[in-house]
C-alpha cells in the first residue's frame, strides 16, 4: 500500500503543478479533468501524509523511551506511543475508505426528475410530496434549488417535475434516490379505508458540460410551440416553448418556463445532455451494485428501490434491507438517515470487493 500511496502523492504534486501553470487555462476541459482528479485524491494524500509523519514520530519516541532514564519521562513517551499507535489504526481504516474508487460525478450539480407512475392521481400526489421533501432536504444542506419544469395533475399533484440542485457534492447526496419509489396508504378520496399502492420514478442526473457529451444536430428534432398551463390551455400567443426529441434514443424534453424561446432552447439542451449522459452511465455501470441505484424502470409496482408504508409508519429501502420510522419527518426533508445508510452500505460493498481483489 505504501508504494501505491507514494505514487498517489507524486501524482497529487504533479496535478498541483499543472494547475499553477497558466497554459492549462487555454483548455477548460483539461482544467476540469485535472481539478477533479486532484479533488478525488486529496483526502487520501492528506491522510497518508499524517500517517507517514505519525510513523516517523512513533519510531523517534521508541528510541527516546529506550534511552530515557527518568521513569516519569518513560511513562510520558509510553502514553504518547499508545495514543499514536491508536491513531495509526484509525488512519489505516480511513485510508482504506479514501482509496476506494471515486464516483466522478459526486461533486457535480444535478437535475432531479420525478414522474408519476402506477396509481394515477395518488401517484401524482405522492410525487409532489416527495419533490417537496427533496427540496427541503437540499435547502437544509445549503444547496440552491431551481424548478425547471413542472406538469401538474388535476388533483393538484405532479405528473412530472424537473428541478436543479446546485452546490458542491450535490450528486453524492442524492445519487441513491434514483429508482422506483412505492407508496402504500389510504387516499383521502378512499371511502372504504382501503390501502392503495402507487409508484413514482426518480432520476438523479449529474450536470453535464457541452464537452462531456456530444449531441449531433442531425440527431435532434426541435419544435417551437406555445406554452400551456396546468389544464393544457395555451397561456401565451408566441411559440416560446421548446419540444426537443433525440431521435436515436427517443428521449424527449419539453421546456416552457423560460421567458424566451432562446432560454427554453438552452435549458432543453442542458436537460437533454444530462439525460443522455445518465443513459450512458447506466449502460457503463449496469453490472455494478451502485448502477442499480441509478436505474429507473417503467414505474410498475414490481420494480422498486423503496417503499413508504404510511399505515405502519415505515420506510423500507429494499436495496440494503433496512427500515426507517418517522414518515412525517422524512416527508419534511429529514432524509439524512436513509441516505447515510445507503452510502454506508455502498462503501461496505466496495471495501469487501477491494478485500477480495487483494
């Protein structure tokens, strides 16, 4: 491990030197790649430097203790050694985690997309409630949130919603939310007090720069249309809304919230890049456990990552097999316990894989 860490520290120093060179700023893609890599290995290098310095201190204290004649000083050195050796064990465990493969998207801004699935109006109502929970959670973490698109149902729920979450490490906080969420509860309109089951899909898409993914003009079909309101009626007389379709994949984007056709087109491109990038990421990692967290199915009840059982006040994350109570608090944005449990399970899986490969 020492050899690997020495090489990592050498790479870190080289990356620092590159970022000090004014020539690099002529290529923004290279700047981003170098800065991202430096950020990825920063923690491991910092821990290694402390680990190395501590080992040197331990050897020095052993020598001093051996040569010391005064019993009080011997006891002082002995206590120092015990504390240092305990810290070494902590650093070794921290280094194992810091050296795990990093998700290159972790520090990116994101787009969150929610869609009502099975369950009609009840699914739309739950989609709106979960969207509010995400927004409250994001704002509590200090992220900035901006709603990009929102299509409401007649019941007041959300048929589809896309919003941006901007801030460092946004993706790392939200990436475990992608997938099908199932809700079990008694709808307000249910006269016989029967529990209904509905689903919604959530997609977490990292923000993508233009140079991260290429979209050919000939692969796009773009139409300008009139913006419409919640009930489908046109709300203005100009063709300011943009309907964009990526022909090879069939992915469609509709943007109408911008004040001009130009703004809507710009936003449509941004969302399209994010969707295509997410699709490529899913293909690339579909064999891995964390990729399962990023898959969004059809919204069928049989496909689920999490179930919200309101009558029993229980949220179950099926990927890690854990239950959480306090649905009112969870729906008010208190998602920390669930997200941290998913991150811990992901980390543990990677540690086990790393152990097998050694």
